[in-house]
C-alpha cells in the first residue's frame, strides 16, 4: 500500500496552549483534523462560557486561510463549579463538557477537584444538559505508586460516579492500563476512552533507555508492556468505545530538560503519520479510519467531518526541533524515520 486516504480526523483531546504558541499548535493540528476538543488547563483556567468563547476566538485567528477547523471547547471542573454554571455553559454550541483534573495530577491542575463526592449535583446538571465529563483518571496521593494511580482512581472514584450517574456521558482520557480498558468494556453505555499515539508506541522502558529521557515523560506515565499491548489490542479490535485523543501537549525544550521537567509529549506536528505507523506495526491499519474519524464523532453526536487527506508511504525523518514562539520544541520521535507522511 503506497497511499492511505482518510477522512479529516477528530482529535478528541488536545492541548493548544495560548498566546504566541498558537501559531505552532493550531496550523499543525488543522492539517489533519477538522475538529479537536481543546483542554482548558491554561493559567488562569478556562472556567466559564465567556472564557471559552474568548479562547476559541484566539484559536480561530491562527487557522490557516481556506482550512475548515472547528475547536470544541471544554471548561475546567473545580470544587466551586455550580449547576447554574453548567446550565449556562450548555447554551454554547461550542462547549461539549467539563474536564475533571484531580488536583495536582498534571500540568496546571492546581485548580482541580479535591473531592468529587461533593460534585454530584454538578454531575446531575451535566447529565440533564447533555454535557460530557472528560476525566484525567489518576489519584494524587503521595503514598500511591505512580504506576498504580490510574487503576486506583477507577476503583476509588470513577466506578462509583458511573453507578450514581448512569446517563452521564464519561470519557476516560489518555488511558494507559489494562484496568482502564476493562472498565470501559464493562460499561453498557455512555462510557468511552481516548488513546494516544505515544502510549501505543512505547511502554515505560522508553523513559530510561540510554539514560533518563525527559521527552518521553508524560502524565499519565507510560506503563508496563502488558498494558501497552492491551491498548494495542483495544484499537485493533475496532471497538467504537475507543477513539483518537492525542493529548498532544507542547512544552519548551528548556522546561522539558529542567531539573523538574514538564510532563507532555508533542504529537500534533505529525499526528496521523504517528498513528498510521504504529497501527500498521501492530496489524491495526484497517481500524485507523474509524478510530480517527467515526468513533469519536458518534459518541459526541457530531456529523462526520468533511474533507479528505492522503498519507503517502514515503520515508522521512522527524525534525530534531521545531520553532515554538521564540523558543524550541522537541516533537515526538525527533530525529527518527517515519514511513508515512502527509501528501500535500
């Protein structure tokens, strides 16, 4: 196969950042996707419908001329979020839900939820108004092993919320474990998960091969090979409950390589080539079109994105760095060859 024709994709989980960085992230993702669900963890966070509209306008200002790109917005779920705020958010045609960050779980999660048991009225309002709960599924207790944080979160919090709010649509984001796959498969409806390219490509050994590798550090962290293989089996199955969410999360090189490095991997630069290559390696290439274009749209109730892109089977080398505002950004698989590329 020399060419792969795909419909323009939906990235159901992406970080675009803000300000001058949008000139990098927005054109990159708009090459591949007609829509993307944008995360709200800016500083300060995107908490209101007005915040989301203003941020969306800033994003749209960086979409290349002639390109159709629809940013779907999320709001930051906080301890003080109220049902009335949910009702107001639901009036916007561009806001699809709330993002639940456990407090301190990842980048800019300082405003996150400290006790989800106090938010049942908010979850009821989200159900009533048709908004989706997007979940960063990790506990943050310092005595919990970092590699167990996702599994414990599911047992301690998510399973209970799923039982108490059976009609609430929930997406468990960037899953990394067999426990997460099993949880999604165990639910009768309204439960789905996004899977990143980097969690399909690598297991936790990649963080330590040849020394500590800061550009392979993300949250949730890469897990054991058995978990990586379970994610690969999930996408290979073609099950509609699993769909594309890149969690593409850019950080400048100096912040990634600092004594306290940032968690995040930038895949937006070559999103579909990254996915196409790993799908082909694991025997899942026939499932890529639905994973990237159909499953997410069906879950969110969207019409399918229009337009086509073509990937060409032609080896190229990922750049060793990218410009990022006035600084430098290291993309995923920097300096490594890929066999799929976007055909202009």
